[in-house]
C-alpha cells in the first residue's frame, strides 16, 4: 500500500500530475487493505438501548480485509478521502435493520455478487481517489485517473431501470447495501459509478459532496423530483446540514428563495453566509405534545412565521428529510398545489400527517432516493464548475471514523464530516489552484464549525 501512496504523493510535486499517476498501472495490487467495518457477530450489541444511546465508536472497527477480485465492468480505486453519511450511522447502530441482510440477498443474485456476502461489511458511500485497476469491458476509465465515486449500484438487466436507473429492481446503495465501500484504503465500485474529480478541490473536499449533493439535486432540480423553478419558495429543513446545505445552494443558484430551518444561531449564520436571507430557528418550536400527539397550534405558528418572512408566501416546495418529527408540519405549511419531496427520515420512518391538508389542497408528496447516473454526473459537474461548493466542516483520520459517525449521530456537526483514508494530511490533490482561489472563501465556509 505504501508504494501506491508514494506514487500518488509523487504527483503532488510534479508539473504533470497525470503523467506521474499513470505509474500506478504498473504497481501490484495489495492482497489486503484497511477498511472500516461492522461485524456480523456484533449485530445484537446494542439490543435494549435507545437509538440515541447506541454508540458507533463501539461498532465501527478498522481492520485488515482481503482485497476482492475486480470483476467485469468494475474498478478498484485507492481511496484518498471519504465522508460519513447517515447511512453509515444506521449501519453502525444496526437500525432499522442490520445491513448483513442486504449483503446476503445481494450474494444470492449471481456468482460475482457472492463476494459481498461476508461476516464483515466495509462501509462508506463516498470516495475520492485514484483508479488502480479496471476489470474486463471497462474503457472509459484507466489506472491513474483521479475520480470520485457516486453510490448508485445497478445491474440493469431489467427493462424497468432503463428509463430511470433508480427504478432498477436491483438498485442498491454502494457501501450500505453492498460491501467494499469507501471508508477504506481501497474500494471496489462498478465503473459506471466513477466521475471526474473536481480539479480545484482537495481529496477530502471532493469526496464529501457525492451522496448528499446528488440526492439534493434529484430532490429539488431533477424532473424526477420537485422540478424547482425560478421564483419558487423552498422550505429547507436542516439547511446547514449535509443534505440541507446543498439544497440551500441549489435554491439560491436556481433563482428560488430558500427558507432555511436550523436549530441554533450558529447554524443560522452559516445559512446567511451561503447567501440565504430567510432563516427560522426551530429550537423554539415543539411539534409534538407527546410521543403520539402532534401540536397543530405549533404548525400554525410555524406557518405564520414562514409567511411573515416571505411576505405572505407559503412554500412551493418543502425539502423534507427529518421525517417523523417534521413531516406533519411539512404537509401543513406547503402551498396549495405545492410539493413535499422526501427522503432519509433521519428522525424516524413512520410519518403521520393530516391528509385533509394534502388531499383538499391538492398537494403532492414525492419520494426521492439518491440519484441516477445522469443526475449524479450533473451534480458533480456543478461542483467542478465552482457553482456548488463542498460543505466540509471537519476531517478525521480513518482510525477515528467511529468518532466521526458519532458526531453525525448526535448532530454535533455542520455540513459534512470527512475522513482521510490514504491521504496523510488535508489539502492534497488540488490541481487547479487558480479556480480554487476564486472560490476559497466558499470552499472553507463550513470549516471548523
């Protein structure tokens, strides 16, 4: 592994980094590598504990694992940087189900998929790094290419997936529903997961937008989502968080008016720094009277604050991802004929809402899940152009991934939390310093928050 890292680091000092990186093609692939794993024999370790008390630091382990064979249409990448998403948290606390069921079902699909059914699960759904090896049939990518990986894994053997690959019956999220994910020194991906690494970003910065940026793009911008247009009012929950910080940027870039919902003055300041003017601190609201009863008076008070900020406008679009805690009020405050677009449900999957406000006011609920390859590519292109910026707040070394996941689990973070995999320090991998200089303040906006 050190030979691979040495070759990549040589590019840092070279006038032609691409030429230096082509040297990795001649290097042997290590027989094993370090990855962040959960273990099948520990899936019951948190039984009886409340969700909040389940600690990813106890279940996420860094261990040496065998390197998988690279199959047809696949690529092996040396991972320089990765990031933590909520699916890593769910995996680490074995909620709502253990991911080993996903791996077992995938393993039954075909001989190639059997490799994924193991007593350990290498996790992680973001990665930036260098292609080491490609399998038979891969022509778009070659060893030495600097890439980021999106997390859509599809088989496309069924006609259903060929209009929108997210509808493929064998659609999975890499590193969550498959093995060999991105929180590791090496990662195995399908070659059609690869996209060019934005040249003005460091490895850890380039890794962190992948899952959330693509997810927000599909939810808000795509014709598969809310189809946001200029002039729309968009209510964004968790607007300074991993998903919300990209949704806020898309709304601002697309000519919409974001109404950013946050939980502290510090998070409100971050939204204003992104350019948002309308911000609500939700810490003064309690949308549930008790575990079973929502407080409709709080719904009305919240809706009144939105209208006071917007000059009487209700949201055309509600960008929903907290789920159970907020879904009732989201349906209530959306404009007549408006759209609630939902994913993730990080506060709970069982949503309750008053259907009168949906049905009688002709509102729509759209379920949205990650993004297809085209959407992911377009979202990454906007990053590469400097139109959308990473929201990385902090990076941890690979050995401290458990702490990184703990921070996300406890909402003790802003934006995205990155992980340095092979990269020995932050700030490496920048190939276009001129473009970076034009956007330096925006790139670093979330740092150390």
